[in-house]
C-alpha cells in the first residue's frame, strides 16, 4: 500500500464472521491471510475506463473486497460492447458504463463503497479523482488518457496498473510512480 494510506499498525478492526465467510478462500492463502484481507477492505482504487478491461477488473476487485472503488468513464453501453464487457447486459444498452458498472459491483458486493464519475478524465478533474487513492488502474483505450493517467500518478506518487488488449494480444505492467529506476545503471 502507498505510504500514508493504509498502514498495518492502524488496523484494529477484526474481520467479522460474514466477511470471514465471504473472503475465506483468500484468507486461507498465506500471501493474503486475515491481515491482507483487512488491508484490501481499507484500500481505495480508481478504475479509469469501464469497458473490456474495466469490467472484469471492477468485478474482481469488488469480489476480493477492495473497500472503495471509483469508476471513471463517460461512454455509453452499446450492443457491440456486450460480447466482451461482461458486467453489462442487453437491458443496459444506452445507459452509462460508469453507472452500470457501479451497479454491477454493488450487486456483487454490497459491503464495499463504489463510486462513479460519468466524465472523461481531464486535467481539471484528475487531482480530485486521484485524491487519497492507493492504486490507479488504467483500463483506457486511448493514448491521450493513458499519458494523463501516467503523469497524474507520477505527480501524486500513486502506483499505477496498466493494461491493454487488442484482438488476441495483451499487455500489462505495474508502475510505482515517482520512484527512480534502480535497475538501470
């Protein structure tokens, strides 16, 4: 987790019985355990883009119990989206992706805080959207927004997860923003 956000020594809440049952398959993993689940429950993540990558990302983060998820997208659901944007269905056509992904995540896990911003990410709203986030997940499909996200994460020293997929190929990377690369001599 990001320095100054979720800190292990501040976690005094124990996972209740309902959470223990919901997250049991994660808690038994030594890499996560109960302490890790508590960190997830207190984490704040922004997903930029609610399309083919944003939908499964949001569903998995909500299912894992990430405590606060903010979805940012200004696009509308179209019938051509339904084969790959798995949070949406035929009845959602014509609605906003951010709002309907928000609804899908709340149905999956009503205990978490899910917010949505039905706007395009811009220089004017980026600081507000990124404020107090532990991780930013870039699920966008255009170069200009990707550059804006990378710069915003670097400036605010927020770790960023990046993903892209085109046809049968995909890429993913995780960047710890604002840190020097000590691997390059």
